[in-house]
């Protein structure tokens, strides 16, 4: 429809007109739960100076299963088997970036072993994905609410990947949700 010299579409018409773009897109970004600022950060990280260099861009996403699995994730790890800080009164209001939460989660041998195995898996997989020409890899780590265990592990993986010379994009999708 043309109104005042401008094309104006109803939402259904716009969806139909743009439907083919998803099929030809190299990357799809789920903006459902992003703020304008988070989207801007993701765009700068994805298409800014680092992306111009080429190579593999790694995104780490923490999430809560109760809010759904990120549909754009390439690798999804469920860490709900780890002891939950939510049930420790002094830790409940904190999140996985807090040293007390990290200390609690990492005090269990299964947490340390999981982190070690995830690091080993990523160290093995990243060069193979890059060799195959994959430009983006999204690794999603989920716990129940997306506030404690998944956040802590994503932060640990961020440090690990940074140590390998990478600059991962990190998003804690459900950190501010109840």
C-alpha cells in the first residue's frame, strides 16, 4: 500500500514480503529478549572490527530452560544436574558473576570436571569449525532460571576462550528475569 508517497505494509504483509530473507541469511539473531543496548552490543561485536578480520566468532549464551532454549544456538549444554545456588539462602539474590556463587558451584567435583570437559571439547571443536568455514558458533549453557550455574559457567568459558586469544561475545539472556 502506498500512503503519501511511502510504502506502508500491514504486519502480515511485511512478514510475507520479508520471509525469503531468513532462507538466504548467513546469521539470524533472536531479538525477542534483547534490549536496544544488547542488540547494539551484539551488532558491534558481530560486525565490528573483530568480524572484519574473518575467522570464527564465538558467542556464549547463558539461559534458563524455564524461559526456553535459544533457537539460534549451535551447541546446547544442560547444567541442571549441578547443585543449585538458588536453594542456598545467602546466594539466591546473587548471580553467577558473583565470586560466592562461583565458589559454591566450583566446590563440587562434577562442576570442575564439567568445566574441564567443556574446555577440552571447545579446544577440539573450534579449529574444526573454523576449518570448515563456519563464521559463527553459538554455545548455549542452560540451567533452570538462567541466573546462577549457567552464568557462572559462561563466564568461566569466556576466560578460557580469552586465554586462547579469542574474544567471545557473551550474553546472559535471562539474568534479569525472575
